[in-house]
C-alpha cells in the first residue's frame, strides 16, 4: 500500500504505517493486514505530517512508526511525527530495528505509547493494539501507595547483586525486604523494594504482583517525576511492603541513565526507612550510581568456579576504576552445613584465593524456596522454619538494630 487510502473506500482508515519504505518491514505489513484487514494505509515521513491535518486523520486509532538504523539521523522529524500524532489523540506504536537505546529513549519520551522490536514477535503487534485500546486505568490512582509526608527519612539503601545466574539475589532481596517490614511488632519501619533487573526481574513473580505500565512511564521521564508519580508506580504487598516491579515489557538496560536512577533512589530514600534494590547481573552505566549510594552492597555467589571467576573479575573492575569495593559484602548462598568440614574448608580457600571476605553464609533452603517463589509468598509466610528464612530474619534484625542505634546516636 502506497497511500493513506484503503482499498475499500466504504470504510474509514483505522491505522497507518509511517516509514521510509514500508517494504523494508514486510512482517509489519502482514501483521497490519491480520489485525485490520483493508482498514489501514501507509505514509512516508513527510506525508504523515501533512496527513494529520486532513479530515481523514480523525478516524485514526493509531499509527505504527517503523524505523531502522538509517533513520537515526532524522530523530527530530520522528519526534515531530509523534508529537503531532499525540496532539490529535492518535496512539503511536514504535517499531524499531537496529536502533540504539539512546534513540529509542528519546522517541519514547516524546510520547510513543508502545514499543515493539523488529522482526515482530508472534502476535506482539496485536497485543500492543489491545493494550492501547484499553481504557485509561483509573486503577492507577487507586493503586497509588500512600507515602509518608513530612521530614525526609534518608532511609538506608541495601543492594543485592547476583554474580552468576541463579545464586539467589532476588530471593534475598524479597525476603530481606519482608523481614525488615515485619522486623518488630512494636515498630513498623517503612520498606521499599525496587527491582532494577529491567529485563528479567522476577520480584513481581515472587510476590504475585502484576507488572504495570506506569513503571515504564515513570522510568522513561524521571525529569517530571515527583513523589506522587513515584507513589503511583508502587504497589503494596500485604499492606506492609511497597514494591516497584520491573517494567511489563522487556526494555534495554541502558534505557535509563545514572541521573534517572539517582532521582528514583533519592525519592525512595526520602519516603522510606529502608530501600532494597535487586540489581541485574550485568554491569551497566548506572551500576556505579547504585554502588556509591548503597550502605551495604550484597554480592551473592555460590561455591563454584563461575562464581569465583566472576567475583575476581568484579573485584578487578571496581578497583581499576577506584570504586568503593569495600562496600561489597560477599554472601555465599547454599553454604555448607556446620558439620560439613570439607565444605567449610573449601569456602575458606575460596575467600583466600580471591582475596575477599565471605561474611554472610546462607544455608540451602531446598525445595521450599523454589515453591515459595512459585506461590508468590515470602519464606516467612510459606516456610517460617526454613533455615534460609531464619538466616535472612537474623540478618534483617541485625541491620535494623544497627540502623536504630545509629539513629539514636544521631
């Protein structure tokens, strides 16, 4: 299709593709036809700006702006197309192939409603259309978690970072957050758990919470974020723990900048006594921001070669950049039992060979840990007597008592 006029002149156009050459996006053509039949058209970039001012544009529900690496020199024009579409209350789906995260970030901040990578995953365009057609959720205001008002709390920041896949970073983050939130029957410290593993974060799964679009919207425009916007992105678990889940869609890790992260962390610390952050395994531009702000940075590993090698590489990377390596507190998950002398000897040799101190030994909680995550419950609820839960509860009490004593001293 070469114009914004559908083959069937008796029906209104519901959508348009906008691209340099739509033939470069043959899968998009197929998906548009599957979703809309004949009721769509195609426009070039310059044509789109003129078409928005024509009466035929009033029937448009959305436009699919398809770009690739060659279009990055025209980001200003792309941004103008998005801005004019939004002025006409037309939704925008951004279809991108071989486009840098920085360019994506810029266009998404211009107001694009959905992002779908090209080649399009099966059924992804249809799902994006359905999401855009949903009525604006009034639930957002309803689900906004009430935050404390008044004096800034300057809460303590605890970070968990797995040095290899499956070493228990999210398990520690979720259960430590819950234990801190319920650490005392008399005191009720406010706790915020933030999942910064933007692509594969599972905090929402471990607490059976939905992923919400407002998280992505907030992270995409932290310049205009205030306490109310931050509150709307949060959810509560059992009315005791506030949670910022990972975004609903998989997004590039460098979609957000160190400045974005600093604003989010500062806002959370102002409102909560404790902020727990679960990091991605990958080091990114804003990893240094988190490390500098953290009071304790838990680096989780296991008694195996991959963890040892990654711990050594992390140590070298931080020391080479003169970053505060001393903030790292190495935590060994699935640590040998007290009676396993051979295992304890291996742990000692591992620490000595790496030149690190393994301060925290977390016992193997077995199947109940996995089942707890699958059921969306903290260990304290699903397996209160589990050895891993007991150790995390002990850690939470230690951190809380340390924070309380510091506050009294101040």
